[in-house]
C-alpha cells in the first residue's frame, strides 16, 4: 500500500518493519512501516491482512494489489 493511500484512509499506527523489498527493476526499498491485521472484506467475510506501506512517487491507478496466493486462500474468484 502506498503511504498516500494509508494517510487518506487515516491509518496512523505503523509498526517498524525490518524488510528490504527488491522491486521488479532490481532496485531495493525500505518500507515506511507495516499495518497489521487490517480487516479486508471478501464475500462478506473479514480477513485480517498485513500491508507493507511504501513511500511512492507516482500513485498507480490501482494502488492495492492482492496476490493470487492471498486471493486463493480466502476463496476469491
């Protein structure tokens, strides 16, 4: 999740995060923080989800990307 989206959603409690993310262009980034156990509603069921928050320059059109393993684990179609 981008930091701008997290601020728009008024999240303020970021946990420290000791990750280093390696992006597609092989650059590395340190996350701003971690949002833990945020409820995501899928088919009427709340699934607690962790989000890594990154400071990003340009806002993508669809800033939240839930990967196939996550979607498969909750039975999304």
